[in-house]
C-alpha cells in the first residue's frame, strides 16, 4: 500500500467522522465547523483521485459559503444568536482543531502530489489529452446532460421550498408587503402641521418661586 492510498483512507475517515459530528453535536457553531472539515476532506479525496477541478470548486463554493449556509439555517430555525456572540472565545479551541487538521491534510496532499503523480484511478482527462476542466465540461454537457438538468430542477425546487417555509405567517413576527410599500405616498406617511409660536405663560406658583430665588 503506497502513500497515496494511505492518504486516501485517512481523508475518507476524516470526512466520515466530521460528517457524523455535523449531525451529532448540539452546538450549531461546532456543527458548522465540522461541516467545513467534511467539505475540505472530501475535496482532498477528489484531488488525490485526479479531479482537481471538483476539489477546488468544492473548497471555493461550499467551504467559502458555509457560514452563509449557517446563517440561513439560523434564520429559518429562529435561533437566538445573542448567546452565540457572547462566548466567542469558547469556540476558539474547536476552530483551532479544525484549522490544524486542515493544515495537516494540506501537507499530506502536497506530499502525495510530490511523491506520486499517478492517481488512484486512471485519469480519463490525461488519456484524452485535455485538461481536467475541459474533460469535465465535455462530459457534463454531453453524456451526463440529463442528470445535470434534473439536479438543477431539484435544487430550484429546494430553494423555492426553503423560501416558502421562511415566509409562513407566525404570531408576533413582523412581515412586509412589497405591494403596499411601492404604492405608498408621501401624504400617507408625512403630515405637515402649522403651529403658531406662543410664549408659555408661567403659573402663579412659578412666579413666587422665581422671586424668592432672585432675593436669595
């Protein structure tokens, strides 16, 4: 068993363990950090297998947008984020552990590429004499066009369903009506009132107290 195969099993085990942590931990911040580690480990597996484009795309898209995903989930579940902001330092150890594991995986991945240029499976792109990106685009939009379109429809339906879930009417929540906002007029929101400038007349008790203060 060569070094690339050992690294493959290590990355796969890290992805499985971090994936289990995503659904098992109770803290949403820890779950988000575990999700970052899961995506990064899977990306390393893809790079070892020769799919460099997929690995880089996974890191740029999913790892880069995972915090947006976390905030979106917080908005849907109505989680109180005030306690999460108070104890930011307590999440530092978990973040450091995830960062160290990612650094180790990067070093191992660099070592695999330096020692061995042969992937675990035959590289179809290299066999055809094109780059990995060109081969992937050609296969995606020709041979796998129907699954690609079906996946796009499923993702679109999921986005619409998520929006509909967040727009449901709940008691005590404020809602906006874009139609009413666009039809609003200045006369409906602002009222100009003309008032005469009147000097206030002091009361009798106020005059006596003012006179006593002047004598003092």
